[in-house]
C-alpha cells in the first residue's frame, strides 16, 4: 500500500494537491502520522524545514527555482525528487506516481536480494558440511550430500539446519551417520589424531 502525505505552509496548495492526488488514486493522509509497518509513504514537502526531511520513507521536495541550499539538503536527506516551482498538479501527480513505481521496484529488489543472500548462505553451509563429511568419511561429494539429505529426511529436519549444526560441531559428523543407521565406516585412525 502507498500513502502520500502533503506538508505545506500554504493550506490552499496542500488542499488542492491532496484533492489532485486523491483523484489520481492515491491515499492521502495527514502529515505526522506514522504509517503502519509495510506501508510505503511518499511525503511531498513544500519548502521543508530541515527537521522534516527524511521523516518518512521518501520525500518529493518542492523548491523555488535556483534554491541550491535546499537542493543540497534534499540530496543529503535522500530525497526521491526535487521539483522546481511553479509546478502543475498534473505534473506533480505524475511525479508521485513515477516515484511510487520506482520505490516499489526498489523495495521488491531489496527483498529479492535479501532472499537470495539468505539462500546463498544456506547453500554455502550445506556445501561446507558436505565437504566435511566427504573428507572425514572418504566419500564422494555426491554420496556425502545424499547421506546428509537422507538423514535430514529421516529426522524431519531441514537440510540447512542439519548442515549448520554439523559445521558448528564437527563431532556431530560421527553421530549423524550413526543416528541415521548409515553404513558409513569411520575414517581410518592415525595415531595421535582424533576424529572429534
């Protein structure tokens, strides 16, 4: 969901912009109301005070043409857009729509990156666990993976959780195969070298 807040000392301008944005299909709420979690808020600020910039997720800042100080402030605050006045309501509504599209896409991409990063971490953990088992029990990577997977299924555990446990505690490798009833032989012993 997307909510737009309009802040302006000019109440007529704020009212007109709110009507225009509502007519364009946006939900317009009073400024200063903290949005519920997961709600994207775009704030349209008409010459904002410094303490207002960055109050919500994104800002579209309206400024008088040539106001470099405000332009610099807007950039530092991470404004989504800086629009020079005067500006038509149609142009402003279109800019809000464009900003909303960009922010929603950025949010989607951020979530996708987080998901892929988590998957990569899980896959790396499984790969390390498979490598440990393969080395310890003289198995091929394929066989080590299959045995790890079989044990995860037989114990109704997630493969990634079992692999993480194995990586955290290398002595779990012996227990893992014993508990699974696997025919995996213990590695050859070397005097002075323990499997634990």
